[in-house]
C-alpha cells in the first residue's frame, strides 16, 4: 500500500511538472515595445541613460514584463568606454489568464565598449552585473554579456537617413543556483539572439523593428521587437 502511495505521488508530481513547463505556448510569438535614452550633463563625461520596456507574451495585453531602468554614466575621455551604475524595477506577469505579478528591484553595473571594423561595421560589447531582489526569493546575482553589431547599408555611419542592420546576441549566467529553500535554477539562465532593420530619423533618434529568439533553461520563444533609440 505504501509503495502504491509513493508511486501515485511520483506520477502526480511528474504530471504537475509537465503542466508547469507546458503553460507557455512556445509557438505563440510575443512582442516587446521599448524606448532607450541616453544624455550627457552639458559637455562633461558624465550623464544618464535608461530604458522603458513593455513586454508581452502575445502581441498585446498579456503582460510578460514591465521594466523601468536608469543609471548614472561616466565615459572615459580617450577610449569612449561608458560605465554605468543603475537601478531597475521590473514587474513580471504570469503567462495566460493568470494575472499574478512578481515585483523585482535590481541594482546593476555595466561597461559598454565600442569598436569599429573597417568603415561601416559598428560593434559594441556590453558587460553587465546585476544584483537582484525578487519578491519571496533569495538575493541573487546574474552576469550578462551582449555583443551588438550595427551595419549601415546606404551610408558609412548611423546619422540621419541611414538604413542599417542591427544584430545582437546576449548570454545570461546566474551567480547562484538556489533561489529559495525549495527551488534551484541552472547556471545558464537564458540566451537572446536578435536581428532587425533600423532607420535613423535624425542624428540622435533611430527606430528599429526585428525579431528575437529567447532560449531559457525551461522554454524557447520568439518575440517581435519595436524600439526607439534616443540620445540628447
């Protein structure tokens, strides 16, 4: 009798785990709507940058995340490497009809390292370290590396009138595996691969539209991305 009870418990747990992993429809394309901004304090090496992102599990309405992020920047005078110390607040929504949300506060430090290949291939390396405070979870950290490529098609730069290809790949690595007393995660958190077409409305304002494939430890899903990039 005891063995049957154990067997039923194992079967129920297995079915529940299948249900948990099956909650996200990986074939349904989501959408992210984003605004990125950066500014300097007069003509100094100091400034601010940030972004607002409204992410949906579907094209609109099923909240995946609302992300508000901003930071204080310093750009080195000779190499144009930009360092940022910032804070983000993230509201994460459950997939589907469940309206549950989980808040997160996040402190981050990053380095943005620009490069140029030839006359028109613009590269950026972004290294980011995050300290994460998620509701009802242990304190967590995460390492991120993003490799950006922008290639203008009709000009040699990204100034007004430029049509360009935008690509990136970002890898996320968890600093800790245990997030509460009963739950652990893998060291690999996720990877994002992105391709888009962009247009420079002016020297300091660009729009992009593209597609991003996100692979996490548990699921893989495509996202349309529409973004506005603003410097002032």
